[in-house]
């Protein structure tokens, strides 16, 4: 069964930030693209819930204003500085017995009690190194051969600095409590943190995807939600290329080229029978995140900040790594009520029991804010599980990630799985995929003439 609509030059599988970034750049270049998204809404992991008519994110996303490709995308879809609410500099940390305020700049860390002698000077040196280096040089430097924990130890940081600053902060950003991500990626993230601010769009992170989809359609593209792609259709006369895709309801959409911008498991399944080499490169280890979304009739904490759990790591119970009262940023004048996110990182991809996570939240409330009437004021609105919130990037993994090109001449990849597991990785991959797909179309148009 053929699609009743016209044939398209480019069909993009996946309406997350990688797929939408690809579509945006193609449409800007005059190549209308069709985006097919399996879910009812665009955004993928960067989606936003509506709770009581107000936006609440489905999980903690790290969005830094210094991300270069993301900054370009936000500008081009119309999201400006006025639409981005910054967190207060740093965070609040609790180690199970005491509170500490964490700054993210050398000056802001002068009074941070976890730092030992020389740690502030070491952080200043690290900050100067990463601030002066291009992002790609940081990502591709020799440090990528070291785990982050090894790298920090080699720089001489004290155990207090690692346990009270780097592990709770970067353990959440990278969904990697053990600090095993390669140090090149860590240095890149450190630059982003020092050169910009962590922000939330005023309508939640889903605002980025929604505005990007709207801009794609303004430029002549099309975004279809609820359209799951079942397979890439190979050319019966040339198995080295595709003629389009087949959706789950049997519709074949013909296209000059296909861009796959889905999570690694879905991309691997689509390519398994067509390009086994690329499919094998997508055999990555997941980093899962589970987030409990609460409504509160009384505010749990004040300020535009996050709470990080710096208590010693144990395996006895599910661990809540971050608490963010997002309403403090998005709806600061809403009154006594609040919307709170409690996030648990589970690095092996296996989600914990939500009841156990909720019980751990009750225990933390008693520790962090004794006497707060949690049982009376808190309502659990949703449990959001991201089995593939990120993928693990220990040393060597980024060296073996698939490129934009695949073994099929007109099938290309976008998404963070081609660069690094971040919002920036997804958006930058889309720019790259759009360039490569555009070059492919131009070459074949020239041959056709």
C-alpha cells in the first residue's frame, strides 16, 4: 500500500531533538522533509507533561546555554533568552547529615566545605584549561582514554571534592554515579557548565521540540505523530540503497533518502537485516532514569535550585539522586502549591520498583526537612521511566559509535548515538545529518541532469 500523499525527498524516522534538528536544517535549505514519530507527541525524552494545566518535565534534562548547536537551534525556532529560566548558580547538596551549597565556578566554590587544601586551585586550573579549548578538542583529546574518576584523581582532587562535588553533580548529568564516562566528555561538559547556565524553557523542555516541529511545518516540512515505522524498505534491484519506509499499518512512504533518528535499540532493529556492521555499533549499554512527579500543596524548598544527594553510595535501596522543584522556576508565583521531580539514576537500565523509590523519598524528606508533612501534602502524579535516558560512554565507546553514513548509500543516522549522550549531541547530530543528506541529494540531482 502506497502513501496517498506525495513522495518525499527525505523521510526522517523519529521526532526527538535529533530528528527535528535534521528536519529544520533540511527545510531551511529548501528540502522539505517528512518526520514520522511513533508517539502521540514529538520530543522523545525531552517531552513535558501537563499536571493540573501546568507544564512539568518528564525527567531531568541538562540544558546549558553554552551548547553551540543547541543555541543555534533555539535561536532559529524563536526561543530566546526571555524564554529560558536559569537555575541559581550551583546546587544544594546533602550528604545524609548536613547541607552545603555548591558553586560551579572557582570563586563560587571558595566556601564549599567539601573541598580540601588545593582543590579550589585545581578547579581553577581545570576551568582555565577547558574554557580556552574548542569543544571538539576537548571531546577528542587524549583524556578520552581515561575514566572521569581516574582523571580527577590524577589531577589531585581530594576525596571530598570527588564525593561532595563531582560525583553528585556529574553523576546526574551523565547518569553515571561511578564516574566511568570518558574524561574527554567530562571536560566538554565542564566547559559548558562554566561558560553558560543550566536553564529550563518556560513551558518545560518539551517546548523545544514543539517549537521546532512548528518551525519545520512553517518551512514546508511535515511532522506526523502516531506514525510508527516498522521497517526500512530496500530497493529490490539494489540492496545497497532504500526506496523508503513502511509504517506499522503497512503504508509504504517512498523517499530519496531516509534519516533514522531513534534511540539505539530502535535504530539497531531497523538496520539489523540491512546493515549489520552499523547495527552492531549500536549495541550500547543503557543508562536509565526513573522520575517520580509530585504535586505538593506546600512548597518543599525555596529558590531556583536543585538538591543533589551526596550521601555515600550503597546498593541497599533505590537512590534518589536529584530533587528539583520545577515550579519554582516555571511558575514561581503560583502560590503555596508546587511541582516536584525526584530522579533516580539506574545505570544498568533496569528500572527500580516505583513504590521503593517513593518510600526512599519519604525517608529523604525526614532526613532533609524533618517535620515536613509529606504524607499530607504530596500526591504522586506520575512515574516516568526512561530505560534509555542516556548510553554509557566509558573510554573507547565514543571511538566506535556509528557515523552519519550507513552501509546503505541513501540511509543516514542522526541522534546522540552518533556523537555523545546529551541534548547537544542530539541537536548537533541533526545538523550533520542534514548536511550529509543534502549533499547526497545534490549529487544525485546532478547525475540526473
